[in-house]
């Protein structure tokens, strides 16, 4: 995937590792804590960003408990997104 790696929990794609940096899936709510910490969205190329994946701050990466908590949030963001998408497809 663009020279990056995807992380899954069961069948839920929730994170990307690119250039030795970890990016978690966000939604409108969770994205705000990344922005408040000065984090940026994943950028594959100069003009191609993926605004639904934001870099995990170093301060979070230093704590296994915090990483796990943020990962759970990312997994839930993706599950919610998939559920909404499935619901729209059934209409």
C-alpha cells in the first residue's frame, strides 16, 4: 500500500505504518485530540493526504497502555464507519 503497511484487528483495518511512523484511523471526534497535539494526517505524496489517518504522538507511543487505548479508539472509528457504510448500502 504505497510502500506502507496496514494493521488489522480481526478484519478491521485501523492503522498504517509509513516511513517508520504510526498513523491511526480517526473520525470527526477523535481527530481533534491529534490536531490539539500538533499531529498531521498521513501524506503519501506532496499533494496527497489521507485525512482520516493521523500520526500517533511520540508521547503516546512511549506508553503501552496509551497506545492500546488510542488503538481501541481507532478500531472503533473504523468499525463505526464500516457499519454506516453497510447501512447505506442496504437502503
